[in-house]
């Protein structure tokens, strides 16, 4: 099948509004689009992702309890265990945890090994993986679509708040985002050959090892190839390309099942279990953990991508429009390709918007599609804005003014995204910082406990505790099921017995288990927060104010979201006198306490 021309070849440079008169001025009339070397793009992506690895707060307690803690168990022999890891349910794959545990093991056995180093080394590896995937997709966009679209894609990806926390999150949905980018790159790249097998493999890998629902992202590309195979009467080659990719994915599935079978000590298919629980389990399922209205993702994505998300939603009509604004109309094949490229976002958004249970991380695999769609739309809009047709109002605007307007709009949007990411880091990073005193020599001893009450869901993982110090829960107003602990039996139980011994008190109905709590009198250390607007209760007293019992080792500011206005929560403003009180951020404190002897 012949490789088509770049989809956006018919679009002129949007800011070259003097092109029509350039020859008379001795200027070249056909300047090639500015291209950015993929290697340079990779380093730009990597810089942004390393910053995220260093400063992004952990957004979701699932990241800690379902992924950081099992990894800690593999490396250190103890950790907190959720019900999903009970062999009774087997909803999480050890094949996903294992490679990450090998990364942290490298830091552990190094001469300067520490648990902090293990934590941040893994984050840096995730940053590298994300950057490599982004650079690959960037390269394909530049060669297949248009270099300017690729540059816009880069700008959107590195400046969006959503990518700031998704890029280095230790979550299957982030892994699926990486593989989705590689799959998109394969499906989009028809230069030299059609890479159906490669595209199926990458997206299938993300679905099997990461998140099963990510397979949806391949649907528009598969449909495109089915249509083309029918039109060209070439179904045989498509069939074998699809079989090739499917066989690769099945090999991965077999390897995963073998690894999970080793840890769970039974035959298990985790992707099937996860789909069955989320889709077909009656009376249980994810809805027990909360539901949101249909527009939750629209509001959330608008916060995380601001104007870029709105442009992303316009991509479909813009893809149609762009085929008619050039000097030559795009071919039907190129028009279809453009529509295929922008469809995954709409499919993903519709499917997950109709699900009652919604979480921000469910959108991660679609983040690259948002950026690509927005780059599409922005490119088309700039083409219209760069029109030199004097019959149009926009054609009579000076090129210098157009350039100033475009640069101002883009820089403002980029600035808002970066500013909000900085605001998140300053507002919610306290849980990553308050545990550092525990690593002071002589402060904590083997076997002591760090207790978590109402702040249990902000615990950043056992990687922030010294060796031998255990996290425990004390009763709070939360009435659901808390994590337990991996069993640590080490006699006649083989390796990693906690992965296959059934833990006590687990259930899939979010029913509280009193056995998960410890008496606060047995706590050597305790993490608590204090907000001026909060009121103490029987189970959530103000431990920080109990100076007779507790000594504050370290406190960090934490945003009081109940007292801070919407604007203050979205973007940080300096606490200057000229800033109105209603726009200022209000703060509480997040503290590590030590029991007085």
C-alpha cells in the first residue's frame, strides 16, 4: 500500500501572511517548515519529566497502596497489602510490579543505597520511559503530519498540568499511556511499511500488563485498516499483520500468567479478573468507591489542560475544515487519516463519561490524544488566522500584529499550565517532606511504629520510612476497608509467602475491618494535619495541639481547600497586601509527631 502524503501538507504556514508578495521582495516563497530534531525534543521532554519526578505530589492513594507498597514488599520483605492482592481476588498483576522492583533493587544494593534513593530512582526511570515514548510519537507526528503540529504537540505535553502528575505516576494507567503513545506512533507511521502488528503489540502490551481498557485506543486505527483493506481488496495482508500483533500480545499474556501464577500459587488471568470485576460484578464493583456526574471529566480535563482541552474537542470539525482551506483539497485518504487520528479522544471520553465511577487517572491513556488533537486544531486555526485574503477581515491585519497575538495567546496558555503545576507542588507536597526527620540517626529504633489516622490516604509509602519502622493505622472517621499487611512467614513457606497466603479481614465490599487498627497508645510516631476550619471529633482529635503527649518533629504547610477560593486552588498567588483576601490561599499544617517519653 503506498504511503500517503503528510496529512497537513495542504496547509500553508499560518504566519507567512506575506507569502503572496514575497517574490517581489526577493524573499523565498517556499520556506520549509521549521523542524525540531527528535533528540532535542527528547531532552525537552526529559527535563520536564525529571522536574515532575522531583516535585509532583502523589495524587492517588491507589498509587501507594496498590503499587509502591507491593514493590516495597518484594524488596524489603514487608509492606501494606490491599484486598486486590489477596489470592481470593487477584486483581493486580505481579508482572507489572516485578520490573519496577528490579529498578528499586539496583538502588538498594548500590553503595549509597537508601529508601529515598529507591523511590526517586524509580520515578526517574518512569520519567525516562515517558520521555522516550513522547519523543517517538513526536518524531512520527513531525514526519507523517507536519513539523509544526509536532512542535505544538511538544509544547502542550510539557506545559500541561495533567502530564505533570501523570508522566511519573507509578500507575498502570500511566504505563498504558506510554504504550499508547508507542502504539499511536506505529499506527500513524506508514512511511516504508504499514505497522499494524507493531501498533497492536504496543497498545496490547499496555492493556495486558497495565490497564485492559486501554485496548479501546486501537479501535479507530484498526477500523481504518479494515476499510482500506476492503477498498483495496487486500484483506489477506491485513489479516496476517493483525495475527502477527495479536500473537505477540498473547505471548505477553502467557508470560504474565506464568509470573502471576508463581506469586499467587494458582492459575490466574489478571486482565480477565479486572474486567469481570469492573464490568460484570453485580452489587459490587467500583461504584462502591464513589460516583461522579457525567461532566466530571470535562471539568477535570479543563483544569488539567485548560485551553488545550477545548482545542482538543474541536479537532474533528477542524480536521474536516483543514481539508478545504489549502490551495488543493486533501485526498479522501488523507482526510480519513486525519479523522482517524483525532477519534480516540472522543471514544475514550464517551466510554468513561457514562461510567458512574470516575477517577482522574482513568484519563491518563488519553492525555497524548488531547495534546495531538489540540495541536491539530491550533494548526488549522493559525492557518485561517494567517490568511492573506483581503476580502476577509483577518486578511487585512498586519503580520506583525498577528504574530504578537499568537505568541501572547500561546505563552499565556503555557504559563497558566506551568503555574498551576507549580501551585500543586507547593500546595500538596507536604506528605513527601515531613518524614525526613525519621532518618536522623538515633531518632527511631527497629520495631517502632508510625501511625496514620485521618491522613492515611496521603501516606507516600514505606519507602519514606527507615528500615524496620512500620506504618500502622489508628481509627479515624473513615469507615471503609483499609490495607492490611503482607504476611511475613519465613519458615517452610518459600519465597514471598505474602503473595499467596490469604490475608485476614479482606473483602471486596469495602466493609471496615477493625483488625486493621492499632491502639494510638502504641504509636511511637504519628502523622496528622491541622486546619483552622476543621473541628475535632472523637476519632480525629487535634493531636498536633496535644503538647503533653506529642512533640512536633517537622511541620509543612498544606493547602486548606475548604477555606481557599476556587481561584486560589487553581493558581498560586503571592501573599501580598495588594492581593485581595478572597484570592489568597489559606493554609493548614501537616506534621510528623513523636510521642514524648
